[in-house]
C-alpha cells in the first residue's frame, strides 16, 4: 500500500510540475519535461495530450485549469474564413500552444501544424476540445460556460468545419494522413477509425452542449442526422469478426448498382494472412479504415477504445473488442498497456506507407509501439464493459515499470518490453493516463465524464 501511495504521489507531483501558467493562471500542461533531450515542441501544451491531464484535474476537484484551457484555446480557434491556402481552415483548433512574451507582455502562440514535423493538420484537436468541454460540464455542472455566446460560436465553427458537404459521399470524415495522435505518415489518410470515433464523440458532445433554442435548430438537426448515418456506417461496414471476415472472404467483386453486396468493392485477396488465425472466435474489432477497394485490417487502439466509450460500438461489439484484447493480450498489451496499432507494417510496406520513416520502424513509436497513455482508455473501456479484472491486470503491469522508467512516452518491441528508442521521459500524458486509470478503479462513477450511453434513436436506425 505504501509503495502504491508513493507511486501516486510521485505521479501527482510530476503532473503538478508540468503545469503551464499564463498571466499567472494555470492554462495547460507541457507535453514532456525530459531534462536530457532537446524540447523541440514538447514544451508546448498539446490539445490531445492535455485531455488526460484535464481528466485528472476534473477528478481531483481542480476544474479551474480545465476551464482556463477551454477558454484560452477557444481564443486561438480560427474564426476567419480566408481564401488563401496557407492559413488554417475556419473552425480549426491548434495542435499545441505555448506562452511567449513581447515587450514584457505574455501572449499565446498557437501551432496549427505549420511548424509541426511534416506540417500535419491536427484534425483531432477540435474533436477532443468538444469532448473535453462536455467532460468539464459533467464534472462541474457548469453548463453556463458552454452556453456563453463565444462557446456556442466555437461549437458552430467546429460543426461547420466537419459537417459541410465535401467531395465525397460517406458519413465518415475525410482527412489527411497523420491528423491525430498518430501524427506521422502511417497510411491513415481517408477515413481512419481513430478520427471517426472522436468525430462521433464530438458530435454526441455537441448534442449535449448546444443551447436548445430556435437559432440552433439547424445545427442540432444536422448533428442528429450525421450521428445516425455515422453509427450505421461504422457498425455495419467497419466491423470485423469471424462471421464478417468470412463474408468478405467470399465476396464477389465488381458489383454495379444499388443492390451491390460488396459495397466498397473489397477484393478478398487483400485480407492479410495474419488475420485468419489471429481473430478469435468470440472476438472482433472495428477495422482501421475503409474506402474504395480498401479496408485497413490493422487494429487501432484509440479508435476501438473510444468507440466503446462513446457507444459508437454497440454493446455486443464492445464485448467482442474486450474479448479480443483479453485473448490477444500478449500482442495488444504485452509488457506495457497498450499497443497503438497492430500489427506493425514491415519491409516494402514500411517503405511505401511511412516513406521509410526511421522513427516509425516496425514495432516502434506509432508503428506498433506501446503507449502508456492508452492505459486510461483501456481502463475506462474495461470498466464500461464490466471487465474490471482487465483493469487490474493492466495496472499491475504499468505500475511495475512507469516510475522506474521515468514515465516514458512509449515502448518498443513486439510485446513492448523496451523503452522506446527515442521516447521522452516525464511524458505528461503517461503520468496523467496512469492517474486517470487509478482514479477510475477507485471511483467508477467518474466514468461518466468520458462515457456516453447508447443513443436509442441511432439503434432504431440500424435495425
Ligand atoms: C508526438 C505524438 C503526438 C503527441 C506529441 C506530444 O508528436 O505523436 O501524438 O501529441 O508527440 O506528446
């Protein structure tokens, strides 16, 4: 018990040390404070990284920093519509920000990807921002914040950005590669699950946060319609279990017209060989991506775990995802919860998909590395599905290593035994992810901050 307490205290202290102040107020946390490595942009507050910290603060009864973060990032959101392609799109939230000063005056400088490695667009930031705003309201009851005109405007801008008609005709969101936690080229352009699960969670959040007045009627209606189309599409077409795999395996191709069964013209020979044996009888998961003649059969953790939490996956599917994690524990959890995606791309695939990225070599970093931040999503998903034993098992593994390894950013190797080649130490979301997982086991009711009930109108649509 003593060791447990000192571990939690060490984590709390490290989280405290990561706080960024702006004009004397706490506004966020740095991504990492590794004294031995050049900071690059890890001294900034990343929107996606801050979500884990924010959950800890909300759980610890310290909502002010979350409120400040939401308010300040809202001022950074792009509000202008410009016709030039060198400025970020209207409604976008930054990937990260930092405090700078000029003539003795502090100001916040945002990065929308113009400075990030490979200039990747942070599509997930706006989605996480909405999910976090809803978590803040759940924790504090302060719906008045979300109802403020500036916040309603911010929500409108995000919705306009996501819901406008585009070149395609799918309910899923079309995005470029590297637009989320996996912010390097990893073949996740198009309709990656990680983004779709956050998109679904963001729309569910907007549904709760939009002031129910006549001027919001069109937004509310668009959100409702998109939600029901999105859930239908993902539950039906992304789902993979043995039965579904067998269907795809026997698909006819080149079907034309409305009655086509093989809607996306998937070719059975594109099913990778590893999947035949890997998929357990009682397990299943949502595929990584789906587009014309393309299903990405890789398992992605954020997408699947967030699908459970947001109820994008139905109850049966959620149980099957947890069965898969349990039965493929060595592959998906191994020596550190949990793998960001499985399996790694190797050989010629690695060359073409990553562009020969030396940071994303097989079983490292985004390409099949293990990320302790995912512990909180795993714990929350396990709790939601009534699989408490898995939380304890995962926590035990993490507890043995996290402090010793100084809160490493990620782990390498097929089963995640090695501290990642270029992993930062004192990575804030590793610290916060552990604290959230710990807190959820002690206070299961806090799951409500990040979890959504099944949407009954959506169920009707899928029948
Ligand atoms: C890396 C990760 C990204 C994270 C950032 C800060 O770029 O790929 O997901 O937000 O580091 O930790």
